[in-house]
């Protein structure tokens, strides 16, 4: 039988205190909660900013989708080239634009973890011994950032929050923990 699903953060086993890391995570999750009115206000603000910044978002999407960016990053991974490390700059640029869409909110913790694991790395010859461990997270971070930029462009013309909600739009809301 499956355990009951709810949106409450997990509670510790009875009699087992939370570890400092768990307490910190619980506090962070709790700090991101919003009342429905505030969530609705921020969603409408996000839609407004998507409209205002659509040309910039389209330009960014075009740039990160070009052969010498998108295709080259993946080619460099499979080729075993240190040039794959350049993907980090593309990812960081996309993430900064995404952050600037709704600076009132922190980005989703899972997204931030993926970005953190896939950026800030410098090439070292030792990385060749465990290529995937060092380089795959970079491509994963890039792919997530590119996806979010694509969704921002796709839904930039919405006048109202859509019902039913398309999956890509819902994912975009999760980026700012608005879902």
C-alpha cells in the first residue's frame, strides 16, 4: 500500500530528532511557502515580466539553441574535449536571466542544486580519469536552464494564468516555487 501523499514537509520518525541539515532544509522549505493571494500576485507579475522581456528571452533562446552553442556543447562532451567546460558560461547567463524575471523569489531548490553541481568547475587533467563525473552535470545544468528559457518564451504571451495548466507552464512556475 502506498503512503498517503500530502504537501507537508516530511516529519521525523517519532522520537528521532532532526539533524542540523534536516532542520535547515525544513526551515528553508517553510520560508518559501506563500499564501494563495501572494502566489497569485507573483504569478501575474511573472507573466507581465515575461511579456516585457520576451524579445530578450527570444534572443537568449536563439543564442543557446545555435549549432555553435547547443550542438557544440554536447559534441564536446562526446568528443572528450575540455571545451565542454564552456557550457558553464552559457548556463550561468541563462540562469541569470531566469533569476531576473522574478527577483522577489529564490529559484527552486532542486534547480539550484542542479545548477550548482554543473557550474563553477575548472578543467583539471585529473578530470579525464572520471570524465562523466565532472562533465555530465554541466550538460544537465545547461539542459535544465535551456528548458526553462524555452518555457519562458513559449508562455510569454499568456494574458492570464491558463486553466487547465500546461505542463511546461507548471514547470516554469516551479522554477520560482509558485506551485
